[in-house]
């Protein structure tokens, strides 16, 4: 059907949201001895009745993303006092009230931990170095109901032995040999969900969950990254009743033994090529039954 006989297509606006991303915020707590620092990225996203903005070009009820950025910095003065999760809850509360068309808010936060530089056995009062692993959080809510998710990423771990990969399925394209002694290296990205409570000790919980993940990585022979993923998740759920479920994304950072025998050198299983790509990627949730 062509020309004037073609029926008019009906188009409607689907799910939509908008906000401000990559807000880089550093806060120095100068009223504390020793001084402390928070180094975080914040992204704010609003959902609501934005049809007029999209369809009619009517911006009268829409908060500018520039205002969202300014609000994050201004609120950090009095509201960023403890954990990034608590700060996320405060941001959700504020934007639900301040933005007239908004019905729900999502706040994503990530924190770069800084550790005090140790000089002559003593922690310096105001000098820091970047710590291991990046802390993450997501808070969503409508001002009454809140969902809090915490996590860690860029946590690089490696064990030089006590890991293998053998007795796996083989077909005509399989070339990988069995091994019961290999380097296991990965970059842990984990996220875990709390219940609806917003009065938890989020700082303490995050550090203890992180330590449990690291301790479990060390405490067993790993027949696969999959098995280690499950063990780490199970350990967290067994130790922390506040956590409802946990997800891991674990790239297998392959370390391939380098052939020194071709140079007439003895193979001591000490020299490896760290292969960046391609790599295996193992992901999954561990949940309460």
C-alpha cells in the first residue's frame, strides 16, 4: 500500500529515563584526625512522566541534568558522612521530592578506596595511595521503598598453585591438555543485594564481605573457576544473613607456561606468558534456596 492509501502509523513513547552520569566527587573530611577521603563516581537516573518532554518538547516539569550534578555536590556536604549506600539513599529521597515529574530514582555509585601511606611503620595522617578493588553500590527507590545493592570490581587476585582443569569434555577441536597444577588469576566483579533495610552498617558489611571473598579464594583446591565462584558465593551467604544473593563475573586471566626447553633451558614451571585475550568468562548468581 502506497501514497495516500497507507494507514497512519501510531507511535507512542516507551520506557524512558534520563539523568546525569560520571559525576566525579572527592570529599576530604578535615574535621577528623587522621583525615579521611571519599573518592566516588555518581550517576543519577530518573523515571517518571516525561512524555510531554519527549513528545511535545515541553520542558516545564523537567529537572535539568546540570541541576542533578549540582545537587549531588551540594548534598555531599552534609549527607555524605558514612557509606556510599547511605549517601545513595539520601539522594533518592531528595530527588523524589525535588523533581516534580519523577516517580522513581536509581543512583549508581562507585568508590575508589584510598589507603594511608605507611612511613617508618606509621600510617600517615594525610597521605594516601590507591587501594585494591573498587567499591560499587546501586540504590533504587521511590522515596518509600528502597533496594540497596553493593559490590566490588577491579579486584585482581591470583594464586600460583592449588588449581587445575581436567576431565572436561573433549571433541575433535579440543587441544587443551589436562592439568592439576596451574595459575588461577581473575579480576573479581561481584555484586550482592540486601533487603529493604537502610540502617545497616554498610561500610562494615562491605569490608567483611570483601574479606570473605578473598579468604575463600585461598582456602581450597580449585578444580574450576566455576567451583571457586560457587564457593565464594556460598561462604558469603552463610556468613552474612543480610545478603540475599550475590553475583560474580570472573574472567579467567590465562597464564600459559612458556616453552624454555626449545632454548636448551630446564623447565622449572616458573616462566609464564600472561595472555590478555581471548579469555574465558565465568558468571553466575549464588542464591538462598
